[in-house]
C-alpha cells in the first residue's frame, strides 16, 4: 500500500458549514472525520481506504467555466456511501460537468473535490478505477463487437486480456450476452444501453455514475434499467444518477440534488424536501360550481387554499379532517365532483423549488404555495 | 506510464481499422497501385520496347545523374534496361514516402477527433488510462497501417523489379543498400514527425473533416521534403552516410515533436470541452 499525498494547496477549500456552503459540516448522512488527505501521509498514490464521513463524493463550492461560459458555479454535492443520489435539473444545469469533475476527467477552476477521500485531479487513475460511468451517449465503439467493447474496458481497467468470466457475468446480468458477437453498430438503443451498463459494472466499481441512462429508451426498457440501478445499490454500491426526467428520480432517489445554472438549488430526501415545501397535508377538491368552494376558508383545520385551473388545493392540519370537510360542504349544498387527498410528487416539488428560486423573497414554500387564507 | 494500456489502445484502434472495409480497401488499392501496378507497367513497357529512339534519348539523359548513381547502373546493359534500372532504383523512391504518409495521416487525423465525434472520448476520459498512454497508443496505431503497407509493398515491389529488370541487369539487384536505409531508417522518423503533428491537430480541431484538411496542409510539404531528402540520399555521392545522418536528424526532430505532442492531448480535449480561447 502506498501512502497518501496531502490535498493540493492550489485549490480553494470551502470550510464545511461556512456561509458559502449550504450544507452542514458533517454532510447529510455522516459525522465529521479527518480525511485521508489531511492525515499528513505522503506518497504518490492513494491506498484503498473507506471514504471519510461516509461520503463517497465531496464537492464543495466547485466552479468550472468553459471560456466565458460558467458550467458550475459554487456547486456543492455530497454523496453518501451506498445510496442513490439523483442530480436533477434541466439541460445545461451542470449535471454532466459535475460527473466529469467527480472522476477527475475535468479539473475545476476552484473548489474542493474529493472522491473516495482523494483529490481526483491528482489521483485520477486510482479514482477512475473505482468508478463506472455510463454517459448520456452510450460511448461504444460501433465497429467492434459487444465482446470487444467489453474486452477493451476490461483491459483498460486492469482486468487483463483474459477477462472472459467477468465479461460473461456483466453481459449476462444485463441480458446482452447472446448479442456479444454482433457488431455494436447493429444494436438497438436499448441493447447499447445494456452494453454500456455492462461495461460500467465490469470492473466491479464502488461508485456508479449514470448520466441520463435511459436517454432514448422506450418506457419498458427505461423501467428495466432503473430496476437494475436499484439492484446495484442493494449490493452496496453508491450511485449518482443525472436526469431531467422527474419520473425516473421518483421513488429511486435516496437523495435529490436539484441543479440549475451550475449550482445546487436544494438537496435532501424527497420526503424531507416535500415536507419543507408542503408542511401540511393536501386535499384537492372540485365542485360543479368551483366558486362555492370559497366557503372552505375559515373551516376547522384549513390552513390555506389555492385555486388552480381544474381544482382547488387545500392545505389541512390533518388529513383526518377530510370527512368532516366533505360533510360540511355537502351540508352547505356544495356538489363535490372531486375529493383527492394528494401526496406531492417529485414533479410538484421540482417546479415548486424552481418557482421559489425565481421569487427568492417568498421564502421556502411560499413561492410554491401562496396562501390565500390562514 | 502503463505500456500494457498503451498497447491496448493501439490494438483496439487497429482492430477497428481492420473492421472497416471503407478504410483498408482504398488503402490496399493505393499501395497496390503505387507499389505494383504503375511500376510494373512502366518497367515492363520500357524493358520490352528495347532500343527505340525515345528510350535512347532517356538513356542519354541519365548522364545528368550524379556519378555515383551512374556507376551503379550496369554499363553493359541495353539502353532500355538502363532506364528501367534507374527508374526502379532512383525515380520510384517517392512511392516509399507518399504511400505511408498518405495512409498514416489519414488514420491519424481522425484518431482523436473521431473519439470525440463518436462520443467514445467520454469513455476514455473516464477510464484509468493516462492521456500519454492514449496518445502513444493512437500514434502507433496510425503509424502501423502506413508502414506495414510500405513494408509489404516494398517486398512485392522488390520481387517485381527483380523479375522484370533483373534478368537483363545481370541478376537480382534490388533492394540496394540505400533503399534499405530509406525504408528502415529514414522513413520511420518522417512518419513520426508527420503523425506527431497530425495527432496534435486531431486533438485540437472540432471535426474529422477539419482534421483531414489541416493534415493535408501539413503533410504535403512534408512529403516534398521527405521526397527531396530520400532521392537526395539515394542519388548522393555518399548516399549511405548521408542517409544515416539525415535519418538521425529526422529521428531527433520526430522524438522532440512526439514528446511535445503528448502534452497536446488532455481529457478535456477528449471530451471536447477544452478552452481553446
């Protein structure tokens, strides 16, 4: 084992928990610990050690520009071990650049980056050997067979020229074994994605980075790919997945980080974020005459109401009040056409976050859910 | 530097070339045309038409050659045989330069920018392979097709020349020592120089088409220089020492360009996001 080098002195290191960092000093899931690079050991290559703080990736206040175009702007991403972290954001939000910085494929202009506790810019080879990446384009060699594509990866990742067993295992896992003799140029989009996934897990990486892995896939194939990603975390791997498809992240993410213009707007579990934006239970109501629903204001347990195009959204202090509410409205002669206790989806959350950011003075929740009454 | 990974990159690039009929069919045709078809037709015609007036005139023009070159021509042979001999030994030297440079620069120019265009640069950028390993692997993979074509073509050319001209020139005479030096000592560094420059271009430009155009601009003068140098070395009074010296200078330049060229490839360039401004 070769000892470690201290962190690069040229980088700007944000202090955990400082005003510039939106995250707590210990990260979202772990406690503070000394990172290997801070331990004063010296050498040329990192030893295989567990990530500090239970964090596999630690990016703090990272900025990166291409010419005059900023790609990342004070981005902070903390990825806990063994979880699925979803980077959510529109095209151009900086998701792909973030992945490239994590593996050391790109060097940030400033900020603090550690992957497995090591500076990927300095120990890139060792960091990348422990990462498996599936990029938005499958990045396969069309003129080679599926087998040759996997063999190439096996050799670059140090599995040697006789990697038959891991190749067969990885390909078999993603159901592409039978097609390995064919030229990849003849593969369907789904087959290419499966081959790219096989290649990403071939060397048994600790960290999997998926950049829009279901891009171009039909719904059935997308579902299968997401199931496979879920399976991989069951085996203890850490997954970072970029997507702009909210439905993909729904139910899959242990942690969501919403990105926009190269910066992280917010992070947390879907449940926590939902509670942050909708601290109360919600029921959606509609009636033959929607105006009659205005009389909800002032009823017991009603916190706020908001009129939408096709329904009225009511925040209650407790969903158990719904029967009383319905009874009261019915008694008042309101003919209800819809009573729908609503769990906000990730899509609701995402747009609420973005609405709030466009109206930052509104504060959490208010921009997303302007209260009519209280 | 992990040489195993460098060889892996090289092998994979060569495997892709081997899978591409659209590459190796024209490459084989080019080699066949320059090394076999054109020389065979020229030598057969000149050798068979004998001492007609025009051949006599060409034969007299051979007196313009340096004395050392004239001395090497079999004096007792017919005029047609003398012309064939000079043609085979001296005037077809450019084919040994044009063919490998054309083929290797064609391969090299798309080598790095091609990875970027196909999106496979992303795979390489995220892999543990170092950029020097990738650069060298690609350089060798670009060099081999051109040089291999030359070696095979040179072998076939030698057999053909000896079969057509040899019987009248007093036996098998080709390759001459100068040709051995040209092929084994002078040509490789010129290929290295060309490829170092072409791969540097390939790392920087935005498309394969742009790389090929720019590569043409670089390699054309290089072909002229290589041609001038190689024929000069073959004709020169001290052909062998001159070839050795010229090769040594070319090697020094080639290695220098190779080392500086390795710095031109970065992961950002593999990804196509380098700040070129």
